[in-house]
């Protein structure tokens, strides 16, 4: 599940952080601070606070989430301040809903013994996610009545004092926002907290017994320093694996070879300019346009973002088959309907290679893999992989559309079944639905609004595609 991020709230929270930060840094340090946080360089003159506020005011909304991430990662914040900023970020991003009953039943079944073998790591996780210390401005306090001191006494030193359910209750875990509880579960399964793979897997197995009926699971998605890493995902949607190489926007069949088969490192041996290969890690948000654009700018050494965006759009558009106006219309509509918030929507990758076989279908015969290249791919939050196909007559006829071909249609359906069993979602459009751009727009607007859980985009305001 994902909500629209409240940018006004995020801006207010970052502004509150700046009220504190300006006291920590000298005037000479402000430019370096802003650069680290992703804020525009502050103007000269005025007070330090005014310069930071001016820098924040000059920061566009679509950059605010990155600034907030940098603040959380790099700056020491008060607990309430940190948690408010986390909630504003996380609630606006994809997250999995875990009902309170599921949380409570999991806690009743959860033995903390493995985690308490690493008390410093365990407390560091709690400190990142929960309010453990008393507010020094809230009146009379002592170091012995804070939640931190109680946990150290009743959970770590004398673990029989509190049940895990009572411990979760004291944290506020049963009523916490869904993404905070999700981060808590991921943290409990993390090697940074539990550097013991058998213990990690015991916890994941226990958690999944309770999460699966609620439509969720902790799924391994990577490794770090030899330990598995787990991510909370919706059960039955997407795939636990993250892409290693995205080969797309090809102008012909790519000539690919492994430079290291052990590490899955590939290169395009010839005609590299006819192939795009995105090889950066894909995070929890999926692959957004801004991620793709950043890769394009750095790999092509283009400093002007607007120039880079036009060039990337044109390069991808050039890969679309000239005899498929339906594909062109789908590609055009998506980018122009979302042009005001393109940075925050998933990238639409054209002409994507999902399988690879150096032999042709004829050479491979009955064992050939179907649907090697698909029209479009989108990598959505929660490890969802969405394939979009625009079916022309070539999908079910032969002899240039003059005769029906049931074998070709059956092969296409078999390829779809294989993709779905691998965790892909496959959506097919008839080419005639999209042949006329004006008639296709209501259909596409409704489809993408449902797929991305967003309000339907209005009709595109730009009459022609962007030029390179």
C-alpha cells in the first residue's frame, strides 16, 4: 500500500530540523552541509538560519524525500523529531499493512533469546525506531524511569520479568503506523541486529507463520557480508529477487557475453550504442524515473537535467517498433500525463529483454523460451514486476496477418503463464485499443491510476512528444 506523500508536512518537518542545525555549523560550513543534504547552495548574507530557510524554500517538492533521507542518515535528531520525519516519509511510500491482531499473536509466539545475545545491536535497533528516552523539556525525569532503562532492566538483564507481548506493548508496537512496524520486523531479521544466519531464519520462519495469513511475508532479497537480508513484502505479489541487469530500449538483438559468469557481470560485445543496460541496485521503491534519469545523466555525463530527460525519452522512444502506433501511444501517454510528477512514478522501460538465448527459436526448437523480449516493463514498490504488451496481429496470425495461427497464440499464452509463475504481472492490450491516441487516453489513464494507486492523470497538455 502507498499514499501520496504530504510534501507540505515534510517541508515543515525539515524546516524544524534546520532550526536546530544552524546552531551546529558555522557560516562557512553551511554550503557543505546543504550539499550533503541535497539542498540548493544557500545564498550569501543574512543570518545562518535565514540562509538555510532560503535554501529549503528553493528546493523543489520532488527533492524533499531525498533531503529527508539524508537528514535522517547524517544528522542527530531528537527522538520525537526523528520519528515524525520517518513517519512522514514512510507513510508516503509503499508499505505493507500488518493488523494489530497479527502483531499481537506474533509477539506472543516470539522468544527474544536469540536477539538478547546481541544486546547492543538490539538496543541500537530500538533506538532508531522507538521513543525510549524521556523528554528533558517535559518536566521532572530521572534516568531510571525512562523506557530505555526499563528495557535494559526487565528485558535484557532479567529477561523473565516481561513477556514479549508486554515488551511490544511498552514500545507502542501494536498501534504504531504500518511502515514503522514493518521496519521493526525487517530490523529484527537483519544481520546488523542478529549476525547469526540460523537465528535469522528461525525468526523469519516464526514471523511468516503469522504474516502469511495477513497477506505478507519476510522474503530474502539480497546478501550482506555473507548474511541474508530480508524485506517485508505482500505475499503472492512480486518476486523476492531484485534485478541485476536491465537490458532495454534495444534497436536490435543485443550481442551479450558474460565477463564474469560467477558474478553475473555482462557486457554488450558489439553495437553497444544500440542497447541500454541499467546495472544499479533496485531499492524498495522500485525503479523510478528519477533513478533512471540519474543513471543516464552520470553515464552520459550530461549535467543539464532537462536536456538529459529529453535525450533519454527520445532514445527510449526510438526503440519502439515503427509499425506499432499503439506502443508509441502508450509510451507517449504515460510520460506526458505524468510530466508534472514524473520523478516519482515508476520508469516505463520499453523493449525489455526478460530472457536470453543465443540461439534462435528455430534452432532451439521445442525447448525454446517464449516471450524473450516484451514491450514494456515497470518495477514497482514491493518487488512487483509488471509487464505490458500491446498485441498486434503478429501475436496470433501468420503470413502477414492473412491466416490465424493457433500455435503462435498458444506459445504466447504459455510464455505468459511462465512469467506469472515467476512472480510477474502481465497485462495485454489489443493494438486496436491504442491505435488512436485520443481514444486511447481514457483507457490508459484509468489503467495506470489503478496500477499505481493514484488519482487518474488529466489529459496530456503537450501535443507532441519531447524532442531529443
